[in-house]
């Protein structure tokens, strides 16, 4: 057993999910029980909170409230989209992190997020090591995009997928009650990987899904899209539901909003900001078909719909946090906790594995092309078989007065020394 003693801190980065707090709960509760961990901190707004010396004293929180984090959506300690400066150009932020780590005797660092977050964790770990400061760094996965490399799936994905499938089933019931034509274009999150949009196939599997599904893994052809919709329009007496990933783009690499706009804004990591795909396609279809077309954007709701959280997802997210702490306090560093699937006699189980940060940092896992049907408008049974075990069970928050009771943290800031 490693005898390194010191404080532990966790930061969160990127888009929230319905289970990111479950991972934080796993880190907090496990770290509080580790004899080598002297203090437990939660960084306010990820890496920026550490740079600004703004973090919460988790030792002052009630255990009951920390346990309620398992069924509380979004990031209770605050997330961030912040890219550290290039170390080779400006090492000032890395030196500041080292200063803060030394000042508060932080020896265990956990970063909870997606691709960019794992890259950040990897860079910090390497800098600390090269500086001669002993600190064990572990990545805790999170992303509804499900696009982290090596791991079978990611915390947050299953619950968001369950929301997408369920809402599309409900939408199907609503949108098909009238005897008048109506086309609905539903925009679902996903920049380069169509995992979340693929969840629309689960609704199709249950007989109440969209008629057409478009993923970014296949180049988007506007003329083919018109033909696909017109065909379904005729077959379905004018009623068509279409699920599209926000990140679908043409073979030339243009996102759909770029077909009608000169440029799209970018975020801190240089990624083009998504949104507007459904509206653009709805306008184009309205002019093409001369019928009512309704654009629907699931937007933020799809990633934090805790009332439809998968029990499997919540438990795995929580365990990912716990496993990260166990690994770090046993002397392991530079890894992300990943998931390995087992199907024994048709029964699903998850093995927690350690994935080198270098292998997952900035890498992206997309939907296998063989899981997309030949005409590019839906998924095969292979995807359904992959997704179904992940969305099982109910893990909704306990109710008070008929409404969910989420965690209420004290959020006591650590005094700056």
C-alpha cells in the first residue's frame, strides 16, 4: 500500500450529464474513507477553480447529501470549458497549478470529463512528474457522446440514450394523431460521433420511433435527404419523424447550418459550436415539400434528464469514481477508469479497467459503420444489442412533495492560505 499522504481534489469539465454527480459522489465518499487522504476538495468550475484557488471543503458536507449526489443531475461543484495554454508556449498555468498543489498539499488529482478533460489530466500529470512533485492523477470518464476511446461505453451516455428513445416514443404518439400532414425534424446532440442519435433506433425497436435517422459517421447528402423524406412522406400519408445528429455534415465537411451561414462560432477548444441543424433542415423541407415542418431541438434537456436515469448508468458512474480513488491511493497514476463489457449467458456485467491517459486523450470513438444500415437512415440490431443492457433499471431521485429531492451541498470554500 502506498504511504503517500495528502489532500485529494476532483474537478469536472465539459457538458453536464445526469450522472456526473454520481461519479463525484464515488470520489468524495471513497476519498473520505481513505486513511492516506487528509482532506477532500471539490474544485469550483474545474481546472479554473484550482487556478483561482476556489474549491470546496468536502469534509464539511453531510454524508447524506453526498450520497444524494448519486441521483442529482448536472455538476453540483460546477463545470467549465477551459483549455490550458500550450505548455511549450506558456507554462505559467502549469506552474500555478504546481504552486496550488504544493500550497494545499494536494497529492491526489481526479478529473471528471470527456476527451479534452482526459488530455488536461494527462498534461497535468506529466508536468507534476517532470517537476518532481509526487501526485497521483486519475481520469474519471464522462460524456453523453459516448466517444471516449478504449472504454466500452461512458457514464452519462445510457441515461441520455434512454431519454432520447423515450421522448421519441412519446413524440411519435403525439405527432401521428392528426389526419393532416406534418413532418418533424428532431435534433440530437453529437458532434462527430452519432452514439446519442443512434439511440433513436431503440424507439424504432419498440415500434414507435422515427422514420429516418442520420448520423455524422455518414456524409450528409441534401439531395438524398430530400428523396428519403419524400419517399416516407408518401408511404406514411404525410407524417414523417426524422432524427438527426447536430453534427451531420456534407462530404465537403460543412455542417448543415453552414449551408445557410458563412461561419459558426467556436468554443475554447476550437470546436465549432453546434445547434440549429433542425431549424435549417425544417426550413429547407418546408420550401421543398410545401408542408408544415416542425423543428425540435432536445438541447440541454437530453443530457440532464435525471428522471429517466438508467440504474446501470448511475451505479457504474458512482463505481468509476470509487475505483479511481482506490487506484490512486494504491499508487497508480496516469490512467482513466474504463468499462469492459461481459455477457455471460446473455447477462450483462461491467468490469472496471485502467486505460492509459495517453490512449484516450483527444481520441474519439465513433459508431461502427457496420452498425449503420446500407442506406444510412437507421441502425442495425447490433446497436440495439449493444445499448439495451446499458439503459436498464430506474434510478430517479427520491421525491419530496411529489418533486425530486436533489443534493443540497453547503459548498464551504476552503480558506486561501
